[in-house]
């Protein structure tokens, strides 16, 4: 049970996005994203760019060509959608990805997607999300299942357990601190 009264508690991602009736895979990726409310409108706009056959596996905020936007890994492609209406966007099918390089320095990450036509760089990614996207993309390209030990997805599941009352606030904090050490 939370010590903060419900009327003072800010709404969670799923609550904020519920009125938009988004696909479950988009909601799951948004809930696992290490971001805040500023990205909600861009998550809603993203769904229009998705096909029915693809599933969103991971999404995060990042910067490409000096413009912030959403970097999204789907079952079929890596997609960057700018926050600006006329900003730089790209979409690379996974079968055209030659390599993905990612690293984290001082709390922010960079991912570089190498294709036969050149490379695309997305930086200012919070934490190790870029490295997790690279690992997930490589696993998807190889046809392997995604890693089970994703700290952001574990935090999202842990949050849901606390909200449902399955675990106490104290137990939530203990488990959260153990998971955050991995991020």
C-alpha cells in the first residue's frame, strides 16, 4: 500500500495512455521505457507508423541529427520518429542491419546502426537502454528469443505487483534497488 494518497499520486504510464486505446505491445514498451510524461504524445503518434504485422519490442527517447525523438525496435525494423513534424526520421528493416554498436558513458548511451547505405547514430539515450536495444535487435535478427533479464521490464512488472497489492511498498523498494544496480 502506498503512503501517497491516490489523488496526489501522478498517474502511471498505462493510466495516462489508457484513453488512447493503444496496442498492448506499444503499451508494454512504453511502460518499460525509462522516460516521463513528455513522451506520451509521441508514443501515441508512433502507433500510426506501425504495421499490423510488426510487434514493438523496445522503445526509448534519443537524439538523431540533433533532434529528439523515439527510437523503436520492432520485430521487423528499427525506427526513429522525430518529435518535430518535419524532423529527421528513419526506418531500417532488420534484414538490412549489418551491425549495431552501443555504449554508455556517464549515464547516457549511444547506438550506431550500420547498414549497407551508411550508419545512423542515436545518442542521449538514458542509461543502458541503447545497449539493451542493440542486444535485443541482434537476438531478433538471429531469430533468438529476447533476454529474460531486462531490468526495465522487470521494474515495470515489479511496479504492477506493488500497485495490485501483491507486494508491500518496502519489498518493492528492496527489489527495485537490486534491479537498478543492473541498469
